């Protein structure tokens, strides 16, 4: 079969199979893992009890990050990479999937924060104290850090 009549996708697969070694390429976007890690370590560094990959009791969900006070969950932090897939049909499907996921998380009765991309993650961490103090039902649930210079 002449390569001119082989679809592009198959040509790319064949090219990869023909090469002995594939190569690594520096990522163009932050991954969901990197965004979760950034938020996790920033909030932990501020003294908050944040855990990652938390499973629900019946195993129906694995939550990206959960904030606890005395081992009681007070906040779910859902992260997504900022990268959007191409194609309107795919984006609509992706949005529907995220909406269903957030609806499922609302059943746990805990505040849900959604972070999309590293820029939002940085802003979220910078404004975190203001965010938690502005919510009446959760005001003071995550106490501010004690001042190490007092007494």
C-alpha cells in the first residue's frame, strides 16, 4: 500500500513504531497533578490540614484535595488543568462531565472550590484567607495561623 493513501493518523503511528527511541518534550501546560501539588503544598505551608486523593467512604469518588479540621472535612478543592481540548463537541461533553462531578460532590455538604489552571491556583492561594473568612457558615472553621512572634 502506498503511503500517500494511508490516513495521517496511521502514518504517525507507523512513524513512531519505526523509530527506535521516542523523545521527551517539555510540557506546554501545567498538568492537573502540578496544579494540585501547588495548592496542596501552599496550603500545607500555611498550616492547613489538606489531603489529596481522598476517597469517599463507599469509594464512589476520589476527591482531588480536601481540607479538614479535626479530621472533619470542611472544604473540597477540585482542580482541572487549564488546557482545553479542541472541538466544540468535546468541550460540551467535558463541561457536562464536570457539572455532573460537581453535582455529586455537593451531596457531601461541604464547600466546593473549583480551580482551573495554574493562574487560578496562584490567585486562590493568595486570596485563601479572605475566601474562608467571607463565608458565614464556615467563618473561623479553618483558623488563621497563630502569630509566632506573640508570646
